[in-house]
């Protein structure tokens, strides 16, 4: 493969490595912020005696979908197991939250 063909194929992909790097870096900061706020809210609810079912449901839903994306790409069983377990946890916490609200 010559240089011109490599350049032509690279341009045809329409994917900019700089944009991909920025998206990944932004996503990492977003995940760090999400997890920090999750912990802060859970601790606050623990101190004030409130339940955190809804917060747990959101967190485990996120973990499940993140693992699903990784499984879809890599087909590693560990990611599939994480997907299933986190999804079950999310549904259970959601059910606890709904039951608590409807009581």
C-alpha cells in the first residue's frame, strides 16, 4: 500500500482522532463527576435518614449500559456478567423506590 492510498483511506473514514480523544477525555471527567456526586448524595441521604433507592437505580443502570457497550465491542463474558448483574440491581432498586413512593 502506498502513501497516497493510506491517506485516501484515512480521509474516507471521516473520523478525526483529535475529536475522539476529546470525547474520551470529556467522558472520563463526566464519569468521575457522576460517581463523585453519587457518593455525595448517598452519604447525605444516609446522614439525613432518607432512602437512596432512586440514586442507586440510576447508578446501576449507568453501570449496566456502560458494561453493555464494552461487551458489544469486545464480547468478553466479564462485561456481559456485569451488564446482567447491574441491570438486575437497577431494576430491584427501582422497584424498591416505586414501592416506597406508593406506600
